C-alpha cells in the first residue's frame, strides 16, 4: 500500500502540498481495509512524505523530510553487546499519583495512577544505569500484573508495548545522595541523565529518567 501511494506522489498525481483523499475513499479505490490505508499513511508520515493534521486531512509535504527513526534499545542487549555480564535488581515499586512534573509531562491530572519503578542495571557487577520509571496505568493496566522482580520494565515495554511518538532530553547533572550511592560514585560526580517520554496515538505511556554511570558515552548516527 505504501508503494502505491509513493508512486502517485513521485508521479505528481498528488503533487507537493496537495490534499489526499480520505482513508475510506482510498480503501475503496485500492480494495483494501481502512486499517491498511491508515497504517501506510502513518508510516509515510513518520518517514517525512506526508503531514497529517487533525480535522485538516493528510497532505503531501512540500519537501520530504529526512526523518531520523529512533529505536528504544533493551539495556540488557546494550550491555551484552559490550561483552559484559548483565545484571538487574528492582530497587522499589509503588503505585502513586507521581510528582507534578511527571504528571504534567504525561498530560495527566492529579488523580492519575502511575506505577513507579526504580531499577538498577549492572555490567559485570558494576552499576551501569538507574532506571527511574513511571508507567501510566490508565493506558497500560497490565503493568500491575507484572512482577518486575526478575525482568525490568525496559525489557517488558520494548518487547510488548508499541509506541508512535517519543521525546528524549539529555542532561548533565551531579549525582548526589542516594543516587550517588546506587551508582557507586562520589557525591557530586557528573553523570549523564536522559529523560524519555513515549506516547501511542496521543496517549501517554511512560516517562523515565535514566541515570548512567560516570564515563558513559551517548553515541548516535543518522
């Protein structure tokens, strides 16, 4: 389905800026299910060929974006790819409303129910990452039934929960107090922290703060 839409875009049947027919009309024309059309258009939007606006329809972008695709990695795989032994420990688990900044980041009210998990990931017995995660239980109620004592939320989410949008922020900060002790670094040591929020079709899924050991290097290539 994607290829047929792209053919029309490249042939200027639908030139840059033009409005595409609706999903129902395209499904009827191509003889496929509406869901197939929706999936194709969503993927082409992610790849930068289309732009979709609520109540404004779907248009061909005037100039296709060079879209960078991001894949959330499983921390176990990252550590094992380095040739190191992976270790995991659940530090705490609590159902709560969460702090205001987390609720605001997820777009949730004061009565939201979040599963708050703190986990330690290690490499060859040394602290590698502290995972401080909040899961929106209104959207992912199944998380209540997962133990997370032996397998972390990162692994469960990567393997079972799709997402359509992700935002990542990277900060340099000083590890102090409990965080410094858990990472086994001196109080005030500079570390890398990433803040990542994911959504699925506009619904907030999870927000996580990942604190890395001192000396961690973030590398990406597009």
